[in-house]
């Protein structure tokens, strides 16, 4: 091979030529991860997704603050009453009792962090800066618990000199005692009196600086070691005359947990008052009402996705925070997998985006199932335009987006009205919560179900006062609607209410549609056949002649039924619904409701898909000698029964490892194993036991029992 003139040299060397056609790698921002190979609106989708998520976070935090306001205010009043409202003499007369608030938060443990954060902020702003919150995992011993209390109190939250802050920062563990806290407390309260007696406008008590309560919050009371709690309470009770302690117990189960963890001699030192927070199901209902079931929020969830999220909530953790995280994942997945999600925004922004759709996105619109159904309903000439003219598709897309937004503005008020009418019916035929009714409406025609028919039958026998009260609730809901059609519906409802109230002389007997037998018939002597004939005639006359209330009630029910059929149509029938509705429930269930055992078995059976190593590719039923020890041991144990002989298992492992070292499997060297292989095998078996695949058994000392079956 001839040498190039550029590389000819007396000495040998290595010459590197940079490719002129290779472009410099462009930095990809966060929004670039939403860009497909041939898509150019990834940054816009990321911006819209981020804006929507900020809206979700702001609204959920506002909802939780509003729901917790009542119980947090009650706690603040409790602490003011037992702390700021008491003089020094009262504290000295209390002997050793410590005011304690038992805060019942429920089993939704992931939501407790936000509640305690709001509580700490409220107490520090309006009651006392001396607030401490401790976790059970940080306080395994009394010494550690006292250290945490002192570190949080002396390290922040109190105005002291810089020299004193340095001294407290260097506080050694041997000085972490309650007596040291007493000395520090006296210094701080005295300095507060001298420097800033009006530090907080809300704290106007003249005796405030000398009696700032020290609030200790036990976030997870049930998780604390009972002996640690007992010792800490006994120690604090000895200093109640010098330190105004107030405890707050965060309890997830019931108030009886205090009696179960503390003996009477210790619990008698606490003056306990119970506070109940709002239930997690009511919290979830508020999230649905004020966030998801609003036309102002463009991102929507399909019925199956809602069922997955609600199912995880009801059957796993009762956590609203995890539900919101599931909503966040749905939003990210929708904007990542659906390029047309650039239209999932507010109305005006969506119309502007529709005008500037790329050719590829126009083609994607043509392939949407809902748009294809819309094309099939048009005239032949219009169909040709929709399939060939991109500009015409953009114009039609704008019109369909307007109709989609109008559909949501009319859908949610009617949904709330129907829920208001049916939520108090016996046995709740359409569901107790509005989310159940919403799922039924968006997945099928509600008026074709038996539950809807039974609900209408129950509504048709409402008395006058019940019907008027129900219609007034619907009128209040429709007053907040912004569309002209909903205002017309409101006027018709108010007209019905006025006509019902104008009816006079309608007794309960007449309003229910039931009559009584006449006195003549009552005392007439007759046989069974004559009585049956008379009752049938009475029934026929009653059904033919309806009183004015029954006529008007029937008209009201027909009007409500017409609203349901017109506005509560399934969302999938709306053209371009795929733009804003996320429907990949399988992906959501796979990501959020995972099965650890199945995932671990898949990883151990097919390590190539996780490690991306070509040498790990094997045929079905074979074991790669290059696989990790744990994978080899796992696959070998699948070939055994209920009991596994450890020596046979080790020999099989050594045989596989010998193949990796290019040894002859028939030779004597293959059956031997050194200490290194033995140690690796023991470690792999220990990991198998840790993962729950095997356990030691007393039946045979050199065997282990297999715990799982049906490996991948």
C-alpha cells in the first residue's frame, strides 16, 4: 500500500486526521429531550408542560393549606392558651403536667411532611420561634433525642449575639442536657426582653418574653422507641417549672396509640387534647373538584388513567402527594410521547400554535382516530380538502380546538349539577364521589346505563321541597359558568324553581302521587275479585290524571335528561381529543404500580437488557458464563425443586465458571474449585437469601429451601 505524501516520514508515527464533515456536537437543553428525530417543537412542549406543572403545584399547595387551616389554627390556639396565655406563676403551679396535642393525621404518611412544615411555619410566625421537630429514625436513644432538640433550638430561630451563636455551635455532646437548655432559655428570654420586646406584632401578651413555650413535635409518634419516649417525658416533667414545654404527637392510627406506647405513670404526666385533620379521601375530592375537573386546566386524563391513579391511592398508600406525582408523570409522558401536545394549552395559545403547525404535524393530525372519524362524516369535497390541503387542515383544526374548549366549559358544570342531584340518592346509583360519575361519563354514554335509569326513577319521586333544594344547588353551580348556553340553562332552571314555588295547596300525599281508598270502598263488603278490579281501576285513573306538581316534576326530569344527553357525551367522540387526553394506562401502571419480584426476576434472567453487554446474549435455556455471579446462581436454582443441595449447587456454579476460563468440562480440573470461587458462590447465595428467593431449612443442614416459583 503506497504511503500518502502527507504521512511519508523516515520514522514511524501515528497521524490523526479530523473529519471535515463531522459537525460539532450541539448542546441539548432540557427541552431537547422532548424532541423526536424529525420534530422541532420539543422546546415549546417542554415550556407548556413546565407551565402546567407549576400551576398544578401551586393549586395543590393552596388546596392543602386551605384544608389544613382549621386544624392548624386550632393547634396554634391550643399552644397560645397553654403557653403564651399563662403567666410564670401558673406554670409553677402546674406541678409536672406537660400540655400535649395528639394530632390525628391518618395513614397517608407521605402527606404528613407538608402538614408539619405548614405547622412549623405557622407556629414560628405567630406563636413562638422555639419549635423543634424530630423523627424517630434520628432519635434511637434519649441522648440523641435531647441532642436533636438542643441543636435545633440553639442553632437557629432565636436572636442572640454572634459570640453566643459560636458557643452554641461548638456545643459538645456531653453538654446536651436539659439543664443546659434551661440556662440557655433564661439567657435568650432575658435578651429578648432587653433587645426586642416587640419582636412579633401578633404576640402582644405583656408576659410573653419570659414565657415563650418550647414546642417539640414528634412527627412519627408510633415509630419512636417507647423507652426513649418514656425517659424523655420523665426528664422534661422535672423541668416544667423552668421550661414551658408543649408536645405535639403526630399519630397515624388512633389516640389509643399513646396508651399502648406509654404506661400510665408516664401518660399521667401529659395533659392530652386530640385534634383531627381532614381525611385523605376528602383531600383527594378537593383536588379533583378544584384542579382536574376544571376547564381552565387543559391537560386531561382518560377514564382508565383515572382508575389506575385512584386505585393506587385507595389500595396502597392513601397519599394525595403520590397521586399528584402520578399526575405529574402522566403529564410528562403525554408531552413526551405525543408531538401534538403542543396544542394542549390555553385556547388562544393553542389557536396560534395551530396556525404554525409543521407539515409533519399536519400529517399526524390526519392520522388521529378522532380526526379520521370527523373526516368520514363530511361531504366528499370537504374530505378531499382535508386529506390534501394542509392550510385547510390548519383552519379546521382551529375550529375543532374551539369546539373542544367549548365542550369542556359546558361539560363540567352539567357534571357537577348531575352529581349534586344524585349524590344524596339511596345506594348512590351514580357514585358517591364526582370522580366516579366523571369516569362513567367519559368512557361511555351515561344515559344507556341501568344506573342512570335507576337514578332518574329516584329523582322522579322527590317531594317538592327536596326538588326545589336540589335545583337551587344546580343554579348556584351554573352561576359560575361563563358560556352563553350555560346562562340559558340557568334561566330555565330558575324558571322551574319559580313555578315550583308558585304551586300552592300541594300536600305530601299529592306530591308523592299516592292516594287512599275512599270511605265508601273502605267499608264496602266485597270479595277478592271485586277488590282487585277496584284497585286496578283506581290505579288506571291515578296514572292518567297527574296533579300540577307531578306534571312540572316530569318536565324538570325531562329537561335534566336532555342536558345529560347533550353535554355529557364521552370525550373520545370529540375530534382532536388525543391532543389533551392522556390514555396510556398500561405505561402508567407499569411505572407506578410495579411488582418488585417480577422486575428482579426479569433482571436476573435477562441481564443483557440491563447491562447492555453483548457477551451476555444467550439462547433460551442456556447460561452465560460472563454473567454476574448472582444471575448464574439464580438460573441454576431454577432447575431444582423445593430443596437445593448446596454442594451440588456449588459444583454446577464451578462448572459454569470453568467454561469462562476455557477449561475442558470433562477434565478433573473442572470439578475442583478454589477459595475465591467458593467465596463468590457464598456471597451470591447470601444475596439470593436477602432477595427472598431461598432460606435456610432445618430439614437438612446442607440444603436451602426455595421460596419462589415460576421464574422468568
